[in-house]
C-alpha cells in the first residue's frame, strides 16, 4: 500500500469504517427510567460533533433545542403520532403494515433534541444562490456526525421526521424563518439493529454501487429505481 503521508493508521481506518457500517437509525430504546444515566457530557459531545460538520459558505445553519420538559415531550409525541397516521393513509396498499412499524422513541429515550435551521438564512448566498436547499444539506451533515459519534460511544440515536414543521415551530416558539428539520431521540438501546430497520421490515434494500455510481452522464438503463409503496 502506498505510504500516504496524511493517512490514518489501519486501526483508525477500520474503526471509522466499522462506525459507518454499524450506524443505525434507532427507534427502540431502553426506558430512561430503567437505564443507567447517559455518560457525563454526552449531549455536549454530540452537539460538538455536529458543529464540526461542513456547511456551505461556512454558514453553520444548525441550531439545537434540548427538550427537558415532560409535558412538551408529550405534545411533540402527539404531533408525530398525528403525522404517522396521515402517512399511513397515504400508503393504502401497505397501511396496516406501516402502522406496525415503530417510527420513534420520543417517550422512551433518555434525551430529546430538536434540530432547526436558523432564521435569516437568506443572507447567506455563497453556495446557495442557485441551490438554497444547501442549508438543509449542511444540517444533514451535522446530524450524520452526531449519529456516528453516538454509535462510537454505544448510544442510540434516531432521527424523527414525522411532523408538520409549522406546528412544531409554533410549539417551540421558534423565531420567524427558523425551521425544524428533525427530532433526535438519544439513549441507551437493547441492541443495535443488524441492518437498517426498514430493510429488515421489507421496505427496501441497500442498492449496489452500480445503481448509484455513473460515468459522464446518466445511463438509460439506470432508471430512477424508486421504491414503490
């Protein structure tokens, strides 16, 4: 193997790949009342990991709200449940099957964070002039960092996106222009799923590299490979 001067050690590279392969979107948590407390400083470390993520134009659009009020957690769960039922209605052929899938752990997890886009994003135009959605992409990078850091520490993290953004924004009294993108459930888990939960449940499978890597254009035979629900 070439001696790359900036290369990490084999052990470090293997650890990185293990974390990438074993990261999971977790929905099943050990009840916070039954689990040991989370490690000291864990939430701060996860937010630090998020804050190390790349962002277009270095705008750092992510903001995090830590939910410690039990009544507020219950209201957030109600919003998610409402959207879960609406999503089921949009899947008439697999309605009952979808309703049997656990999509969140809001009432069980030890910690709850809401990730939002900051207000005033329109002032940041570098990299966003033609692609304004790059602020969302930047937040996605931040959450991925958190996911990997949590997995490395043996802690589960689940990204919940089943909610009406405007309703959640009102519930959290977000400033005008701020937009919630995710509810993050964080806590100890009984076990990490061996494969993504929706894959195990038969909702899809990971595509091969040949389905996602093309050369010099989009081949006719590639298609769009949509998942039909």
